[in-house]
C-alpha cells in the first residue's frame, strides 16, 4: 500500500470515531450540571417500568448491539424550552444502563414552587450499517408534569397513559 493510501485509510478511520467521541464529550459536559434545588428541596419519586420493544430491531443491519441500553432522567422545563436535569438523591447513574427492561424507583431533588417537569426515557441499540453506527430507538417515553411543589414535600410520579 503506498503512502497516500495509508494516510487516507487512517483519516477515514479517524472520522469514523468522531461521532462516538462527540457523544462522550457531550456526556462529560453534562455530567454534574444539575438544577440547584435550593436549601429545602422537594423530593419527586419516579417509578419506572419500561421494556425495550425488540420487534423494532432492523433486519438488514450488518451488526446490532446485543443488549439494549437506556438513558433517562427527570428535567426541569424552562419557559424557553430548555431542559435542566434534576439530581437523583442517591447519585445513581441515569445513562448507559444495559438491559432489555428498565425498572427504577428514584427520588429526584427539585426546587419548590410551580414547576413543569419532563420525564424522558429512551431504550436503544447501536446498529452498524457498513462503516457507520447509529442508535436505533426501541422505546421512547416523554411525559410532562405540572406541579406545585412545597418545600420539603415528597411527590410520587408514575408515568402512564394520559
């Protein structure tokens, strides 16, 4: 292989890694950027039981990750549409959870007052088509809750049909 071909091959492989690196940088940038709940936060307990819809797995993919992964969280929805994550009281991880089912009971710390919260959960697999890989969403949950939270109060949320 001549020198030009080798350098082009290295460049192509480098570009293939770029989406994964960008994803890691975004996760690292978002880590620890939770909403400040204040001195006497309300506690919002979320009970979640979701199953990945394995019927959505593609037939023509070259390679599919064997186990679904989950990313989820409870977010404060700002008037400008911005989502700010709420911190789980336990400090548990909310991203890259492996398994075909996501069952959680988690308490989040929220600022008191009138708030709109958005619960987001996504179950996905990574699918490779030739030289590229991308997430394929199997299960998606997005639900908003309008609450008036008293300082120190505890509220239970269980997502479901409206």
